[in-house]
């Protein structure tokens, strides 16, 4: 007999999760976003506006920065690798944020640096350059007309072969240039001059535009999730991007059987969404309560904003004939992400609401 499940919640058309990419794409003011996870060139702009051309032979598909899933990034050899983009499609924003995840493999000699993202003709004298110094410290240079510029450098020496989130912003209303490392504001300097955008400037990843000293300023490392915005992101937004990128803790899922024959469900993560499947079918986005037209097994798993999925879905028998067993609610297993998420114990303390439930024992970490 073919069993068909019905769930009004399945009618809404949405993805099961708002992962890192979805959060970036939903950010107001986004101008370009290169996830750097391509298997080969071109380097895709997730907004579809500004794909890049790889030159020198960057390595596609290296291990990426994001903690959840199989994150991939773009590797640069420090010799001649770069990505060339179209600055015209970026426009000439008056406010700016540039952010990227970066890993460096070596320290530069004095006076040299790793170029991460630049949009200039004469680097350090127009446009902007986000880089890492010989002291392994992140920094941003912005330039105004007439040759004036400002440098804002962080205080943390970034360990080699380790992913870090680096961001810099400028807002002429706020009149400050700010530098952020791993979700924390490390440095800021007052500056109120408009950014000077050279007519023949070049937007690139991994190398500076001008030939002078270019060989000393290639990136030896990797880039991931690089984005440009036409506004200054707030501190809480940058903190959120960093937390999302580093979050590898799966959420827990619990069922509420007090609504029989419908089944409710919740998670220890208040921002989690859910996926359901009936009798081993495909996972589909869903919202509680769930009802079924025939008897079968319902599985539910929570998905957090970083894309982490509960590895042990909660399950129960559903259907109009499965509402009770001898006058008692049927038992259900309760998913367990097997992690030390803060507040998980409190969030799952609502077991009294679940009727007679059987919890799955967490595997040791």
C-alpha cells in the first residue's frame, strides 16, 4: 500500500535553511559576493553580476573557511595567481564594506604584504586595498583625490594556515574607517574624505593592480566568501557573519505529542527551521504542526542558520489510526545533536510537554 502524507506546512515554498550564503545574499547594500567555491573558472559572483577571470592558475576547491558542510575556497600561490573582476559593475560607492575569509601560508618580508581585495589603478593612492602586512596583521587603505590616503591596521598577528574573518568599512556620515578581525572591531580612525575612484581602476583578488612591487604583494594563501557592500555594515552584522561561519554545532530537535493526531516540533535553537520526511521519503521543508492521512513514520530534523543539521532526527508514528495506543500517546524518539550548544539543556527541558517520549542517547563527542 502506498502511504501518502499531507502537511499544510509543506505548502510554503522555501529552502530548509538560511545558511551563510543566504544571509550574505539577503544583506542590504550587497554589490558583489564571490563564495570562491567553484570547481573551475570563472569565479562566480553569487549575485550573478560580476564573475571573475582566474589568471596565473589559482587552485580551485581547496578546503574552505566555513565550519559547517564541505566548504571550499580558492587557493593563491603567492607568485602569479589572481582573479580579475569588472570594477565598472561595482560602481563608485560613497560608503563601503569589504569582507572575506582569509588563510595565509607564509609571512611576508618587511615592506611586502598579502593583497586580498583591491579596487585601484595606483594601489594605496586611489580606491581601496584590503591586505595583510609583513607582521601578519590585517589592514585597509582608502585613498582620496590629491594623493591623500588613510591606513587602518589591526593589532592581531594572524597565525599561519588558519582561517580568519577580515572586514573593513567606511561611512562618510560616521566619518570613520573601521577594521574587524574575527567579528571584533580591532581599529578605527576618523576620516571624512570621499573615496577617489580612478577611471581606469582594476578590481582584483590576490594581487595589486600596478606592476611596481607587484611580485612582493601577491597573496600566498586562500580566500573564501569574499563580499563587497555599498554601505558600512554594523558591528552586529559582522559579528553575525563571523559566528555563522564558525558555527559547527548542530541543533537538537524535539517533538510535542500533546496535539495528537497532529505532531508539533521545536528546537533548542530558536532560529532553526525544520525538514520532515514520511516513511523514508525525501526531506522537505516543513513547519509544525504536522498531520498525516495514513499511518507511517515521521522524522523531523532541525536546521540552523549556519546550515548545521541535527544528525539524529526525532521520529514518531503518525496518522489518524496512530494517535493513541491503549489510551496513551504513542512514544517518540527525540533527536539529539550531541553537542554542547549553550542553553541546550534548558531548551530541551520541556520534555513534560511531549507526552510519553523516549529520548535517543547522545553519542559521546
